[in-house]
C-alpha cells in the first residue's frame, strides 16, 4: 500500500493506492511552513499505520530534480524548494519517498492507466490558470536537459504573448473584464462562455479568441513533437463540446497548411482531480519496479 500526496497551493490532497485504485481520500489546508507541512503529513501517516505502508509518493509543484534530490524553480509553496527534500522526508517518515512534478504525475496517470494507455508518444497538456504538461517519448517521461520539458505555457504564441497568457479560459475571462473595465474577479471564464451562448457579442469575440489560441497552441505542439495523441487536462477539459471544437479547428489548420496526411487526435483526460495522486503512485512504482506497475498494452 502506498500513501500518496498532492501538494497544492491551497490544499494538500492525499489517499491510499493499492495498485489498482485510490481509497481513503481527503485533504488538509496547505500549511504556511515546512515544519507545519511535515506535521500534518505525519498525522496522515499515523492515521494509516495499520495499512502496511510500503512507501510515500508526492506530486509537487516546481521543477523536481531527482538527481539532486531537490525541487528547483518557484511555486505557490516556496518552502519546499532548494534543499534535499527527498532525504529529509525519507528520514521524517521512515519510508521510501518519491517526488515528481504534479503535471508530470497527471501525465503518468493518463499514460499508464488512463485515456492514453497503450500509446508511446503522448503529450499531456493541462490548461488551468496557465498551460503546462508532460511529454512522453517511446513510453518514457521526457523531462529535458534542464527539466523544463512540458512547460508548454512558455511558448510564444502571438505578438510576444505566451500560450499561458492567451490560451486559457482564465485569461479569456480577464480579457473580457478588461474590455468591460472591471476587476479580473468580476467575470470567470465559465461566465464568459455562458454570456456568449446567451448572445453577448463581446463574450462571443473572446470565446472565439480562446478557441483559436488554444487550437493554435495544440497545432504547434503536434508538429513539434508529433505525438500519437494530445491529452487535454485541467478543469476546462470537462466542458461539453470543447474537444470536438478543438479537433475541428486543429484539422482546419492542417488543411490550411496542406498537411493532409495527418489528423491530430485530441482527447480529454480520464482522471481529472485524481490524476496527480494516481500519477504519484505510478511514479513510485516506476522508480521501484513494483509489481503493480502498469505496462503498456
């Protein structure tokens, strides 16, 4: 049995993984200090002391450097960065500890057990406040020379603006608010979608921009890394009709560029809110060659 954690800026989710499914899921508010985080995690471990825990695995924000045993970069949890967190948590828990970037974990969940199971070349693209993701080449997570593989949101998309700045529903909402000269919390992306469907002309313009920017970004990724499938994650992936619309627009871009011998495939993720926890379990099993590792079909 594995104890898995998903470290988020506002909450830490956790659960037990038995090799097939999650159970005992819950969460606690993210503490303001590292000592506070360890204290809360130890409480959770104590709660499951009779479950025969074999290890602990974390999905974490930031650039996870497994070789140097630290989390580099920046995140909403600043106290987890730039020290040997692997060793410290191993000593704290008295169990093997593995850590991987949260977007990479979500990608692992989809490739090893989810919608992309059986595929070897996959891009997992998570769209939230920004755009991130994970790259899989020949079934292996490709992190890159500087561990920035999958940071798709940094891609310059239009006139100096990045994919993260243009291709998300959150930014669509912000643009609508700017046009209305109101604060960014006045209208959400969902509200802009609803307004567009109700006939609001400005909202329709912004929704059209959103679809175009997201389709352009996915098109560029398809012809950069040529995956078998593009898996879309994040809350927006559950929007009815979104995947069909994106597939239509990306196909139209292919026709426009006379790329008629390929039809990119975009699919919605399977695990949604559970993806990071399941992926953390996958990462642990891959690193330790546990018997429950899920091989490609």
